[in-house]
C-alpha cells in the first residue's frame, strides 16, 4: 500500500508546471503525425517506403477492410531470458561488421525483432514500434495459409496430391484444372501470373490480382478475383520450376476455405491461432467482396508470429503434424533451378538453400527455413536448434530493406544454439 504522504506526492507531481504540458506535447505530436500521414496517403504511394509506409504497416486495418482472427484460447506465456551473447554476436550486415543489437537498434529499416531459443525469448527489441502493436507481415502471411492447409491435410481432410478443382470447383475448365494442390502450395503451378512482373506494372497479372482485392490503386476495369483466376493461363507444366506466384497462395486459401467451410480468418483461428497460445487477435485484410488477401494481408503482434513459428519446432507439431516437417525437408518441395542457385550462392556463399516448399521461400539442407515479406518482414525457423527469429521492418523510399535474413542465418550457424 502506498503511504498517504507518497500518494499526495505523486498526485502533486501530476500538477507540477510543465508536467501536463509535456504529456500534451506528446499527444499533439502523435495527433499531428497521424493527420500528416492521412493527408499524404494515397492508394498509389502507401507502399513506396519511408514514413507513410511505416505508419500504414502498423495501422493497416485503419486503411483497408479486415476480418478478425480471434484469440479465444488461453495465452501461452513466453518466458524472457535475455542472453548477452546473442545481443553481442558479431554479424555482417549491409557490408559492415557490427553486433546484432547495434544493427537492430540503429538501423532505420528495422521496426522490431524477436529471437526464441528453446522456447524462451533470448533477444527482443522494438526500436520503431511498440511490443503491443500489430504490424503488417505482407508475404509472411503465405506460410500461415500454407500451415492452415497442412493442418487440414494432417486431419485427413485434404489430399494435396489431388487436382485443385477437387476442392475449388470454380477452377474447372480453366488453366488451373489438373494442377495438384501440392504444386500450387509449392509455388510450382506453372500459371503465368508471376510476381516478378512487378507490383507497380499496372498492365501485369500480379498488379491486376492485387487490384481485384482492393490492395492497390485502381487502374483497370473492376473484376472479381475468382473471375481473374479463371482467365489466367499456364506458361509451363506444373512441378517444373519454382516461381513466385501470389495467386498460388490465394488458391491455397480457397482450398482452406472450401474444405473448412469457414472464411480464411476463422479457419486460421480454428486450425492455428487457438493452438499457438496467441496473446492478441490477428487481422486479415479482405476485399470489399470479402475475399481474403491470403498472400499478404496478415497483421499481428511480433510475439504471435514467433509463437506461430513454434508450430515447426520440438513439441509444437500438433497442429500441422510431424510428417509435415519431414515433407518440408524432403524433395517433395521444388528444387531451385541452376540460375536460381547461382543467385542464392552469391547471397549465401557455400551455404545456399536447396529448395522451397509449402510457401517457404528457402529451405536449407539442415532443415532451417525462411519466409520473407515485402519491405523487410521475415520469419526464420531452425527446427533442430529450436530457434525462431521473427522481424518486422519498413523499407526506405529507395526500396532498401533490412538485412535481418542474413543475420538470422548467421545466428543459426553461430554455434550459440547447438
């Protein structure tokens, strides 16, 4: 109990000259910042990087319609045991040698980072966001959708080797017909809607796909996303090459919705969110027609993304099944082509990942896997070392994003978690 004298002192401090003024100044600054962003924000510039993007990433449901991934089960606490050797680890980032903590705290491209080892938080920093804030994960969303599909497979409700029209009848008599769900979730559909065409190319398929969801500025005639899928064409045989196609994720999400009989947000809640012990609701962007932005629409707290990552480590496989981890490591994924491996070897000399699977961008021989998102988002999981690295960021207006993937891999290979 506070003594009466101390209570009076604390109350008195509230009325000291300048005390409320400081608080008011802070409120005014936050208010002015919000108003300034909304005045400058447009559907064309919100993803250009810098201050506007930084605000939008942390407040995405304020700009786009969303469905809620409800947290209804008990929160699973995360024990915090900071490790100085992790914070002080020397890392190479952006061509310089520094410590992990110095890079995270000083880089204007990092919003937050968390490292879990053995189920405990060994490093956590939020230099440009608050721990309780949600942040848009962009394409990190893809592995959540992939995991929901894996959970349905684990329950015996989906056979991913069946053709997609088995679960999505709308795709019968289209270019998608006959492509297995596995090849779609593995980004090897052969459908000619490559993200590499450019997100700003208003004539490209990827732009029209995001445009149909209301995620980018309107430059073409309105079209429903399902109708857009029906009009897509195939430019190569399925299972012949890994190609980044966000429409593959959307179709994977349709399988989840149709099999579960639930909107994607509700299916993720039942299949995954309830099992991770999340501490907050997640948010899933939807189009005005209620179509989930399955490829890029998840906003969540960073700790909940780390909890999701634990589905792939020891003791966390109940939702997706241990066989799924074996599948991820196996050659059931899509091996990188020689030209892809050449580029990856430049990025990871003598340590290049070998393949991709189930929406994970990179999987190494040691079983580690990574999923990145636009503008500097990421989730790295090393199952054998029970290591998870999750991070959020914001690219600058030149398109430069953080180097936390490289740092995550260096952490994994540092020997600190063997």
